[in-house]
């Protein structure tokens, strides 16, 4: 895709040059969590761990708040930022729901077509 | 020459591996999915391949964004399981068909495909899950593998047509290999899923079913599609389906669809498989 137009496919952030550039440090920080030692360091002192990377103030706040929608908006790619979720495991569908700004149960039913579990 | 015994397309959703790790195969969410793979396991047990060529994408595990190979080819004797962030899964390491891999490296470069050649690299769920779905959880894998990595994460990703041509080259490499191994080719990824953006959770069951029905008899429909069409139809991560075109491109023009299976959603993904045999094969 030369010159992909981000508006070409609605509500779909293609991970192109611009997004890759914007999210590089955020994704690099998340990628580091494939190491057990880094997971321990992150869990022990998240702020100190984040200091090792050149995150923008917005990216840093998004990570600390586990704001998945915001992380993606700021160039985070799901395959990297998902590793942050491994520290406090949660289903990927919950991260999906957060992308849309929907309640998790509503997301499962309305987007994925699952049967409603609670009422 | 080596014999191409068939082509398989399959999902590689990580949640499938997690379900296996937790023994959830018989729960209501998962049983219909796993049951659909029983005939595929029987098929491959009867076929007894020696080598599995697996086309898949790394999901930000072996490769980071610092260097992104459009195509990479494993030539190792052994491949370890990678830690994706949740700890290393307890499944056996893979044995590599290193001699055939080097033959394929020669064939690719001579055929004007130029892969990154990987002598030591760990493998993620993109290859683990297809192997588990077709071979279960043996103490040792019954086949040696040749991993082919395709970049489907960082744009520009390769075009569908290029995937098809890689499949055609793979077929020639199989036929020019002096060994007598039985080779199966796996195209993996998909089906519909989108994990990012406000369109996250996009499902397209009709398109998934059409893909499974048509990839055997009518691949022409898809190989000329743009990448944008794949993203629009199957979701941003569902565009992984371009990798099935490598598998389909290495098969005969005429194939029979021996079986297919579809289930949705597996986690956030349309999931399933197809097994193809060349029409001329016994």
C-alpha cells in the first residue's frame, strides 16, 4: 500500500509508516515484556520501567491507565501492547470492547454474535 | 522427487492454544470448534507427511519493528518455542527440515524471491497452533517443518498476487527436490478478525464461508484482490488470509476440497480450515 489513506476503510487503523513511527517507543517498551526479567521489573515498579523508554506523556498516561483505545490511537499495535495485558491477564475480547468503547458483554453479543450470558 | 500430498488452510488464533493449555476443548465455547478438526487429524495421520511447510506470520515475537522482513525462511535443524509474554508454552520444540529449507532458499533466490534466511529463530503461535490442530499434542512432532514467515503486521505487506507466485515457486522447489519425502503445505491465519480500531470485533461469517468454499475451486477470485479488499472484507488482521494463497498457489489448478470446517467466533475470530488434494492425486 503506497500512500494508504487512513480513511479508506472506516474505523480501521492500518499499521503504516506513520503509525509505526508514532508508536515505536510504546511498542518497543511492550515488546520488552517478552522477557521474564522485564515483566518482573514492570510489575515491581511500573513508573521506573517506563522511564527506560522515550514515551510521550500521552503514551505514558495511556499505559498507566491501561487505556487500550488510547494506546492504539497513539501508535500502539495490538500484537505488542497485548503483552502489557499479560501482566494482569484479561481476554483479548475485553481489549476489543475497549477499542470500540463498548461494554464487554455487549461487544461479545453485538459484534461477535455470541449469546448473552447475563440476562 | 518429493511428493506434495496436499494443502491445508487453517486458523492460528492464539486463544486456541490457550484453550488446549487449559484443557477447555470440551467446554461449550470450544467443543464445536475442536470437533471439526477431528477429520483433519485423521486425514494427516493417514497421509503421514514427512515435512510440513508452514506459511505464517510472526506476531511481534521473533521480529520487532526494528527490522521487518517481508519474507523470511527458517533453515534451522531445530526451532524453540518463543515466550510471547505469558511464559513459554509447554509444547515440544520443532525439528527443522534443514536440507529442504536450503534447497528452498536456493529456489527462492533463483526465482527472484529474496527471503531473510534464519539460522536460529523461535516460533510463536502462528505456527504452534496449526501444528497442534492437525497433530494434537504428541511428545514429539511427527514431521519436520519449514517455516516461511510473511510480514502481515507492518505496511506495506506483500500483495496477494505475490503470495500466489510464491506458492507456484514452492511447487517447483518441491518437484525439483531429489528426496522422496511426503510434503504437506499449510497456509495459516484468518479468518475474519479485527483487533484494533473502532471496527474491532468485525465479523464476516458469509465471507469466511465463501472463502472456505471457493479457495479450492475458484482461487482466481481472490488472488487479484488488493490488500485493501482483504482488509475490508476480512478485517485488518483477517488480511492474514493472503498466506493461504501461497498454499493454494502450490497446488494444481484443479483440486478437490477434501474437507472444510468453520466456527465463529473463536475468541474474536472466524476460525476454520480446509484440506485440499490435487485432483490428479490418487
